C-alpha cells in the first residue's frame, strides 16, 4: 500500500476519534499519519 493511502486512512481514523471525543487517540493517529507521509500531510486540507 502506498504511504499516501495509509496516511489518508490514518487521517480518517483521526477524524473518527475526534468526533467521538477520543482526543488522545485522534492525536496518535494524526502523528502516525505524519510520520508515514509527512510531505503529503503537510499540504492536505484535512491534515491542517
């Protein structure tokens, strides 16, 4: 799986955790996505 696809999946998980008020899990997923594809996440609208 390309890193950008994995990062998008992790970003979706972060959003879902955020909507459920699981802030710590959301931050963990977001940081993992950033480590997976930092160049992609930097310019992605939802990642900001």
